[in-house]
């Protein structure tokens, strides 16, 4: 699925990326506080540090900003996770991968919260692309688990493996969108330790 193109009248690609990154940063805070629909493009421009006229040189609609926010969040998470995830194919490396992914989710919890709250407001052409990027994130976790299966560390069939990857993915994000409750009870490290222990209680190594 091709990336949705966001039109800009400015032709300098470096400047477009710079201005859009400013927009994304400002929009995340506004969407978290007010929601997408109650946030105006004028407020986004002010939060980004430039005028409403300048804003419209880099996007066409407020929905473009939401798309850029969601697209950027997935790119950041994927790049960080792919760069750091261990690939030894051992249970210990899988535990390290889970811990690293959860810590990334902790650092980006505002962005994750906005994405889950506001993704429903994406246009019909943008939503499938964003959801596809989420499945690509799950696929990264599947690869880590698959190495453990190939190495004889885990005994999982394909359906079990895929569900395990989805479970890990959601548990990491849950730290952000359930933080109002979870962070009153657990530290991040306690959450990682308990979730990992519960996950491994539910799966068995080879007999």
C-alpha cells in the first residue's frame, strides 16, 4: 500500500520535513489535551511556532496533520525497535526485546495515547495505510519469537506465535493508554517484570 501523499506548496524537502516535524510536536500536545476535533489549525500553527499562513504552505487540511502525526509515531517506534531488538533466538533475548519495546512505549506514551484516541478521525484513504504500519510493527515482534521457535526455545504453532506477538504489542501500548490506573500501582520495571512473567507462564518450551 502506497504512502498517502500530503501536498505542500514549498519545494524544499528539508524545509518541509523540518516544518512538519514542528507541526507534529505541537499537534501531539494539543490533541492529547483537547482532542483532534476541538483543536484548530490556528492553534497547531501557534504551537509549532509559525503563522497559519505558513502552516498551509506545508499541509492542506487539519486531517493532513493527524495523518502526519500517526505516520511519524509508527516510523519512530519501528526505527527504534528494529535498531535495538536482540536476535539471538533465546528466551532471554525475547525477554530483553519485550523490556526494550515496553520502555519505548513508556517514552512515547503521549504519542501512543493520541494515536489510539484520534486514529478513528483519519480519512478513509489514510486509515488503511496507518493500520498496515501497525501490523508491520507486530511483524517485527513475530520475527523475534520465530527465532526462538527455530532455535528450539519455544514450541508454538503459527497461530499461537502471531497471537503472542499481538499480546506483547498491546501490553506495551497498554502502559500508555491505561496509565491513569496502572502507574498508580506499578513502576515501569514492575510492569515489565510482571507482564513478562505472566506471558511466559502461558507458553511452554519443547517437552
